[in-house]
C-alpha cells in the first residue's frame, strides 16, 4: 500500500459498514423499593469484553460486551448488559496492524455509541444519569496480548 501525500504512512482507509445492538438486557429486580430515599452511594461494577471475527476477505466483526451492575445497600439496583457490534472493512494490512485495529481502534469507534445507548436505558429505567468513563482499549490490548480475538476487563464505572 502506497500512502497518499495527505495520509501518514501508518494510516489506512477504514469503512464502518454497520453498527448495531446484537443483544440488550436491563433489569431492576428490586424496583420499586430500590428507589426509597437513602444516603448510601451505589456500588457500580462494569465488565468489558471484546470479541472479533473475520466475515470474509477484509471484513471483520468487532463486538463489545458491556455489563453494568449497580448495588445499593447490598441489593441489586439494576443490571444492564449490552452486546454492541460493528462491521469494518479494511484494506490488506500486516497482521500486527490488523490486530491493533480490531482490538484497539475499532472498539474506540464503537464505545461512545454503546455507552450512549446503555446510559439512556439506565436513565429510562428510573436511575440518575451516569457517566461511564472511557475504556483504555490499548491498556486492555497490552494486558491481554496473548488472548487474540478476545479481551476482557472489570472495574468500577
């Protein structure tokens, strides 16, 4: 691939063919009691998983699996789970660049859309708006470098 004068050598054309919700679940098993006034702060746990697969020549699916669970005074306030995917069309690139794109750049593209859908449903479920912090997909990539095709992380939202 010969870089154009406008594009740096490390850039290549990418097409996002589609973005979609594959699966979504929201539950608030302790409603309406969970909405009683309290001074306690909720405990929020977020898990992030990532899967990739080839769909054909130069076509790849990248799937973010996000799970947020909030507890208040030991009781589950809500559980929100989303599987959010995207199909990317890439030119022929070296294997290491392909892995970096699929496991770092593609999730960076998808995450804001998945986060927006997730926070809207949580808000529509009766809970205050929450700011879900961005995920450092490069750090996940480095931590999970030997698990090609799947990455995961857990932490507080």
